[in-house]
C-alpha cells in the first residue's frame, strides 16, 4: 500500500510518467486495470495513487447523486410554490 511520506516533486512525477510510458505492458494484463495496478504499484507510486482514486469511484454514485439533485430541485420548487400561495 502506498504510504504518503511527502509530496512528490515535479521531477519525480515526470520521471515516473516517462518510465510508465516506456514500460512494456502485457495486453492481456491491461484488460483488467484492477488486477494490473496492485502488481505494479511499487514501480509507479504516484500514478498508482491516482489510479486508486480514479478506479475507486463507484459508477452508481453518479446516477444516485443525479437522482437526489433532481429530487431536491423538485422539493425546492414545491416549497417555493407553497410560499407564494401563502402570500396571495
């Protein structure tokens, strides 16, 4: 597991990115990034951290948040229409 000891410098990130670009990857392994990253995270510490952040996003969260937002907007609309009726 990646333990954050200090912020990586721009130089370290650039070197790691170049190493990642030049790294020979097995096409079969790349098909499943969830399996590939744990095996190679020690080589690419910064990129492994970013991959964990991105791959850790639950796909259903986006849809759920959208539903709550729509529900909240509907609630506020109803609330505002009730307030307007009270002042008439």
